[in-house]
């Protein structure tokens, strides 16, 4: 017959996987080096994949891709008997550990500290709730206007609203671009590199195009606002 002491000794803790997702990360060479240092001190079999190629160290990546911006990076290391993985892609980023034992959990939280410090600022602007709310807000504003089609607003308020709406749409398009195409990027340069324009050339071009399209789109919508309002009102009446 099994005693209580025997039952206690035969009990085994179930290992659980640790996983965390990140939004809008921007890492630099310094950050990759810090991540490599944490993993090599605590584990073995370190590797880093960039695109279709696998490298044994961050230094090897830097020798080949110095100055470039990478959007598809996977870092892997074995900590104890378990593997820890970091995925950095265009549309998502994830840190995962196969187990939550004391040693792996310590390494996991050290990496989480590094990654959390590299979120784009302000971090809340790129959160899922803000992203979905920003998409819904223009539709809410349109419904409010259609519910009161005969309301006349002061000319100054109309101009201010148009300008603010153009800025908002530019920000919304930029937010969508970052979340879907630049969710996590790795710049193979030191964080305090002086080459700001070179490092951010793509983002600056995209931001300028978004602003131009938003201004032109707002101007077209403003010029045709009475017709658009009448058309949308007629659609609502038909329903």
C-alpha cells in the first residue's frame, strides 16, 4: 500500500512553455550583441538566422550585413535541455521558451527586459487596442455626421477638422504600415550611429508619401463633401 510520503516523492512538476508577443520592436546591433551574450553565458548551440542564411554568431552577421536593416531574424539557443527561440519578422515578434524551470525562466526574463526596452515610442500607440480604435474612429465620426446632416459648423471649425483629419489619416496609415510590414526590424548598426537619414530613409519616404496622399485625399473629399454626404444619406434611407 502506497503511503502519503511515497505519493509525495512520486509527484512530478509539469513543465510549461513560456511565450510573449511584442509589437513594434526596433533593435540595433548593440541589442543583438546583448542577447547573444545572455544566451551564450547561460546555454549553448547559439545560432542566428537572417533570411535564408544561418550564422554562428552576431559578429558573422555584422561582417556580411553591416549597415543593413533586417526584417526576418530568428535567434535560437539551447538552455539546459530545452530550447529558447526569438522570432523577429515583418508582421510579428515572439519570444518562447520550451520550459519554465528556474534556469530557463531567468534567461527568458533577461531577454524580455532587452526586448521590452526596444519598443518604439510611445509604445501604447502601437498596441492592438489603439490600432483597432484608430481604424474604428473615422467610421464613428462619419456616422455622427450622417445622423445630423443639417447641422452647420463654423468655417474655422471645418478647416481645423479637415487638417486634423488629414494628420490622423496619415498617422493611421503609418501605424498600419509599421504593424503589418515593420513590426520588428533589426538595424545592423550601433544604436547611436550618426547615419540617421541613411538608417531611416525608407521610413521617411513612406511617411512623406503618406502625408501627401492624405492631404490630397482630404482636399478631394472636402471639395465633394456635399455630394458624398447626399449619396451616403440616400443609401441609409434606402436601407
